[in-house]
């Protein structure tokens, strides 16, 4: 007997092949659309590219006055969804109600007070918090899917959500895009391009916000490690966008100005830069997950992250990387870098990093999401 096609509504303000939540929704929708049992509809205000087999629906957003942003998206999304008959609604952003809520951030109030350090919330913040409270207190939502245990911890602390309804599902990574490239060729090409010696140990840092991602901590650690191991040249390759001058000055004052290369935003060569490097660092002040960590591991790079990076979930201490709980402990950062200066050790950890990434392909992430769907849909059929 042929299975009935299930209509799934997926909600997110913006969807596309780049970004965090945007990329997550884009990849999952694409993979689920290949399942003949699903009919996928994406409700978004903007999408960067179409997905074969997915129907898109434009959701208006009122951005002025600013406090209406979250409220208006939630309102218009609900109105459009209610005009159709869906078996399940899966949201990646704050709306009034849904069956599944993938949580790409932490509670808004927690973000404002603990991360941003603001004592008072603006009208926009209060409106956003109110919409968030609607879905987190909704009896309809039966599956809350934070992207890391760090996010899960913050959510359960702030809201009275039944822990039985909470399941961590990490983002994924496109492993194939690294497998399609030659590591040796990328290493030669990129190192020649940036004037890096083949013998240098290259540490890669990727970010669009240098300060939040802890570039200052990394530079301090590298300076100390370089001083302790003068026989090995350690080069920091910085990809992304930020205030280059501040961090270049910091590196210069620490005596490693020539060791730090600011490559700027690298849309075309980023995968090649991963493959040309030896290890990856992200010592964020806070990061709900950090997909760049998984990308580094897919490129066979051992990683060093802070305890404030949600991607620490995929780190096996001393096997595929290290977690630094106290990012102001420069001696500890230096010590972990020093471990990876040994080529044999680094090679073993690189293999373990790659092995760990294999469990986080987008296909497997979509499979985990599908399992959540089926559990809900089956239980609803039983109830009927």
C-alpha cells in the first residue's frame, strides 16, 4: 500500500547556502525533499536560491518600527500556514506555534543580559522575547531541537520546558566539498599565494566577528607558543572580516606581527584554505554552535575551541582536539598548541577529527530530523 504524502511546513526568515540557521534549513529542506513521502514547503521572507522539489512561500516582515520585526514575521507566517493543510510545522525561528522548533540560539533574554551585558531590554527585545515565550510555552510544540548542549542548558534554565521534549541535533557539514579537492595541491597553491613556507605550522581562524570569536586569545596563545618553540614557525591565517588593525597591532606588540596573515573574506578559496592549514582554532566568547569547527574537522584539521563554543560537543579531548575553558589562561592555550606542533600527533588527531565529522553529514542530520517527524506523525495517527 502506497504511503500518504506528508505535507511539511518549514519556517525561517531567511534561507540559503550560507550562514548558520539559514544553511541548516536550506540543507535539511533540500535533503528531505528527496524523500518521496514528504512534500516540503518553506515559508521565508528571503531565499538566496531555490531548492529542487521545495515550494517557497513569501512571508512579509514589518521592519519599521523595529519592534514589529519578530511579531510581524510570526503573524504573517501563521496566517499563510493556516491557509493550507499541513501535517507538521517545523520552525527554525521564533513564531507563535509549531510542532517542532529547531533552536539555533539561546533565549533572547539570556543573550541580552549575559552575552550582550545589557541591563535593560529595548522594546524590540521585549517583543522578540514575547514571541519566543509563545512558542516555548505552547502545548502544541512537542519537539525542541537545540543545536548544542550549551543551547539546551540555557533553554532549560530559562524556560519550563519538559526535558523529555528536548533533543540536541547538531548542524551538519558538506564533507564532499573537501573530498573533491587535493590536499597537497591546495597546500602548495594557498601557501604560495599567502607567502607561507611549506614547513610552517599553519593555524586557521575563520570568522566574521574577530572579537566575539576570540582572535585576541588566539594571538596571545600563539605568541607564547612561538616563544617557547622557536625552532618551529607558527603562522596564523585569518579569514573573514573584522578590525584588522587592532589585532595586527596586538600581534606586532607581541613580536609575531609577521606570523599573522589577514586574508579577508574568502568565498572562493575557503575550502582550499582549510586544506592548506594544519589546525583550527575558535576561542569564542560565546557561540551557540560554530559550523566552522565541523568544516575544519571535515577537512581533517584537529581543533581547539573554547568552552563557550557549542561545537565542543563533537570534541573528544586529546583525540581530535582540545577545549579551553579559561580563554584568559594563555599558558594553557600555548600548551595545547604545542601538543599539535608534533607532526605525528597532529596527523593522528587529524584523522580522528575527520572520522568524527562523518557522523555529521547533512544527509545524517536530515535523517535525524526525519526520525523526529515520523515519531510525531505516527503518534498523531495513533491518537486519531
